[in-house]
């Protein structure tokens, strides 16, 4: 009985090994057919890789060109908008300036005349003081060093 049991187990084991061998043979055949298919399609794979690199470089070039175009267009548009804005503001100010701001030309001319008069008076006073100092020096009532000290003090006070 032990022999029959062992023979039965050996048959089962042989059957399983035969199944595994058949499966391995089938897988080897499929592997060989796949290898042959890969060899046949190797050219196609190379073309696909070349197409991928071409596609990538083309996309990069398109992105770069698009970015440059967008940047240039934005700069041009900004310049055009600034020109239009400046022109619009200038025309607006020109049309509304006379309405909103009173004519200040008479006051400006009056102030200019006053400034000229004050400048003349200042020059006259300066020349008069210089002449007086020279006269005091020539009459020996004022020393030259004292006159220099007075002029320096006057300059310091005029700066304040």
C-alpha cells in the first residue's frame, strides 16, 4: 500500500512537472515571438524616439517664440498706451486749463517787476555800503582789517 501510495504521488508529481514544463515551453515560445516582434519593430521604435525628440524641441522653440512675441507685444502695447494716455491727458489739460485755472499772467508780471525793483535796490544798497566803507577807510576812521571783518560778518548773516 505504501508503494501504491508512493507511485500515486510520483505520478501526480510527474504530471505537475510535465504541466510546468509545458507552460515553460509555451512561455519560451511567446518570449521568442516577442523578441522577434521587437526586432521587427525596432525601426519603428527608433522612429518614435526621433519623433519624440523632434516634438520636444519643436515645443521648446514654439514656447520660446511665443514668449518673445508676448513680451514684445506687451512692451509695444505699454508704449502705445502710455503715448495715448499722455496725449489724452495733454489735450484734457489744454482744454480744461483755461476753465479751471485763472490767468495769472498779470500777477506774474507784477511780481517779476517787484523782483527786478528789489534786485536794483539791493545792488544799489550794496554799492552804497561798499562806497561808504571805502570812504571810512580813506578818511582813516575805519581800519582795513575792521572792514574785512564787517564784510565777513555780513556774508555769514546773509547765508543764514
